[in-house]
C-alpha cells in the first residue's frame, strides 16, 4: 500500500493559519489594504498605498524581501510540559518567529508590511496539535500586531523521510519598505566619532540554541534545572524576544542621523564591527547582563570573551548616531517604548577593525570574524 501525504491533518492546520491571517488584515492599514479582504487563495494580494510617496515626491521606493529561519529552537524544552507551560512556550516561539525576520529588516530601517511562514514537518498530525496552534498563533499574531504587519501567506508541506517525526522546521520571509522620503540605513555613513547606543535584550532571543541545548544535556535536571532566581532553564532561554521595529521606525521618522544599526544575533558582539571599514569600537558601558547568561557562563565554564562571541549577552541592538545629542534622543525614544538603552561607547579610527570591551577587559579582533558588509 502506498504511503500518502496526510491532507486531513494539513488541511486542519491550514484552516487554522488562514483564520489567524484574517485577524491581521488591519495591522498594516497605514501602508495599504487587502482588496475585498480576501485571504486563503493561492496568491494573496496586498494593495500598497503610494500616497505618502507621491506627497514627498520620492524618486525611489526602497523595498526588501528577506527570508529567515528560526530552525529547531522549539526543541529547547522539557518533554513533560503541562498544558499551560506548553502554551507559554509556543507563544514565545510565535513571538520569536516574528522577531527573527523583522528585527533584521529593522536594522536597515525597514518597516515590515507582509510576513509569510514556511513550516515543514513529516508528521503534521503530531506537530500541529491544538496546544501548538493555540500558543504559536497567539504569539505570532501578537508579534504581527506589535510590528504592524499582515500575516500574508504560508506553506505547511509534509516532508516524509526529510524531517524527524514529531519535529518541525520554522522559517518565513517578509516584504518591507522604507518610509516615504527616507533612505535605507546601510552602514556607508558609519565613521569615527559616531556614538553607539545599546538597546537591551531579554535573553538569548533567537541565537545560541545549539550551545544552550548542549548545556541542557549536562545540567542535573536538564531543562527543568532552576536558576538562582528559581526560574527554570527552559523558560529563561525561551524568554519573550523584543521586537525592535517600532523603536527603529520612531528613530528614522524623528530625523535623527542614524549611520548604522546592528542587531546582535549570530556572532554575538562581533556583529558590532560588521562594517569592513577600519574602525575601532570602544565599549565603555554595558547593559545589565540577564541572569541566564551568567548562569550559562558559570555552568559551562565559558569565558566572558567567548560568551560575547556566541550570545548577545544582554545587548539586543546597537544604533550608531552622529552625536551625543542624537544618542540621548534615541534613549528617550526607547524609554517611551519601555526599553532600556544607554550610551555604550564610541567609534575611533584604526588600522584594522576591532572591538574593545573595556568593562570585560576584552578585545575582539576581526581576524577571527570573517563576516563584513
């Protein structure tokens, strides 16, 4: 007897995702609309409102199409979650799915308008259970509303023999654009004398989970191991991520001269020196380090220098501006968004790019960091 795709399970999941997408129709109403409010076709349609661009006589419409994946971060949990714990976990996974794509777009100043999902599995009847759908979609829709984007489309293929049974891969893509009359932030204006504003993270966000899962296997109670505060390890590493798009939009629309923005994701703090320009980045002050990083550092025996190469270590985003006055304005905008931000340091001329973290007495060289823009 032939093995077939489980369309019953897939259709139930697809209907849940379509129902969820319909709830997001108004989230991007400042930028356009869904003609006749229709969702669920093979190719959905969004009508972009060009009025602001015509009013500003913008010669260019700056767009982005950005794919990204959360991977298998949904594995970082105990197997014995109760119903409420599972809901909380998948809710934060939904937020992280929005975060992993939209925060990258925000680093160029882009406003995400449309967001899609790609969720392949080999056993949809297992992974798309009621708890997953309820928690994940609630979190995902909360993220879409906060960012101001429409959950526009998705795909849930069954890939038998390609993905482990009971597992799911989480990925997606977005369409975004710059506000009318504003050019993208691409780092070309970054220069010596710039001030670095540090904006907080709530934990690992979406990166470092290979290391975090490895540590869980070595802990006495695995993911159930408690941190000194009493918080269980699985909750600490899956803390709700911050969505930085609203703050970045406040900044670009305020007229603040922003020369670069770097989200601190893969490669940790090395991302601060992503520009290929020969510059030295001097960190003079750090944000408070979340408990989870101090716990990982102690339990794994990892040095602080290595920690900041792997994790964000409490630093979610770095915003480079031209002056101390602009830095103070960014900090105030962050405060209005209930985000902690500080002046972290400044940029200097150098022969080769490097990052000097004075509070940790650590210097990171570009020789071990090949990524550049």
